[in-house]
C-alpha cells in the first residue's frame, strides 16, 4: 500500500512540475450532454470520441452516465463551435455557451 501511495504522490509531483493541472479552466471547458445511450460500450465509445476532439492533450475530464444520459466535462477546448461541429455520433440539438447537447444515434457510429 505504501508503494502505491508513493507512486501516486510521485505522479502528482511530476505533473505539477511540468505544468500539468488536475483542475479545469472554465473558459476552456466544454460540457457535453448526450441522451439516448443505452449500453456501456456506447458510453465508452462516446467518451473516447469526445476526448479525441479536444484541442491537444486532455487536461481535464469528468463524466457521469445516469439512465440514458452521459454528461461529460472536457478541457481544453479552444473553439466550441468547431468542437460541436466535429461530433459525428449523433445530432447536436443545442450548442450554447460552453454546453453542447446531443441526441445519440447508434446507427451513425462513434
């Protein structure tokens, strides 16, 4: 157990030294709300797809999947309009501020 704790502390120290952050920048964070996801495999594919749309390496992400709705927060996103335009796994129903709402469409793939 001590080795695990030391490893985690070491990772956090290295991350801090290289300028990495475990916190989000509200100005560069997008919230994506995807409805219509009925199974875990689709949820995981949507999460991966969204991470691939982030501007550069993902610095912050959190997600929750409740019922048929996946809510994911991602950072950094430098251009929200461009980000929402790249979503191919469903139909964007709303894109306002830093929030994008999507109806998942399984037949379109992820």
